[in-house]
């Protein structure tokens, strides 16, 4: 389904990014994501670096159908091909993915385009390239991306001020540090291990949703 700009902005509140490496034996990513959506995640990105395009497409097809049930936007990380083949709502790409490529033209005007940015210049360029939202990080130290650049609070606020599209903070965000983002102006937080590595992903999602509302409510 097609989401409006305001619906995308609201979707940034608690943006869940999958990591199937944390699944318990015999547990499916689909089942865990269902619990995550039931407990308040407002956006879902499938990010599974160990899957080839066919495997990612199959996982994305199932998750797309699940997200449609909950009316939650769903995007695929990096793979435009898997996003298109699965019927995903869009794609999220990094800076290396957009060099020499017009991702907006590849996915068309109706799908969501998210682009990662770590500087004001990258954020402004991402907006000009047709991004619907920007993922900014790494905000805190993270084990998900060992080579991630660290973004200071000052840099985050500068990026937020430089663009008009939604900004979601990502990188090492957990229940222990999320409230440090209050006052930054972000539209929400994106989390990986704080949900998918938790003993109870559903309960972790519910707790993070309440905290995310406090962060966004404080502007």
C-alpha cells in the first residue's frame, strides 16, 4: 500500500530492524516480527546480510504480508531487486548504494525510500535524491555495524535542522540510553538488538515504544 508523508513520519516512532541471528532454535523471523508488531513497532525493515536475493525476497514477501495486516510500513535493506520482487513498500539504502544510481527512479514514485546519512551534506543530498526519510547514526556504540561512524548530539540536531523530511536515529539505542535523545528533534528511533536480542522481543518492543513516545514528545 502507499503511505503518505505524514504516515511515514509517524512510522519513524519505533522502527524495528530485523536480525535473525538472534532467533532461538526453531523460531521463525515471521513469528518474532508478529510479536514485535503486536507490541507497538511502527515500521519494519528486513536487514539480513547473510541471505542471497532469493532468500531475502522470500523472507520479505512473508513480512510484507504481515506488516500489511498491521498497516505498518515495510522496507527491505539495500536490495532494490528483493524489494521490488517481494512487493515491499520500499527500500532503505546506505551511502555506498546510491553512488552513481538513481534509486528513486529504480523503485518509482510510489514506494518509500530511506537513505542513511552521517553528515549534514549527506542528509541534504539524500533529500534531494528523493528520500522519504533519513536514518542517522550511529548514535551510540553498536555491535551491528563495527565500522559505523559515531554521530554526536550536536551533529544529529544539525542534520535534523538541515532537512524537512523525517529523521530516525539508529545505532546502539536501547532502553538504557534512549531518553538521551529527548530534545534532539528526531521523529523516532530505529533499533535492532534492543528488540531482536531481547529474551522477550514483544515485551522489549512495548517498553521501547513507551520510551520512544517520551523522546518524540519532547521534540
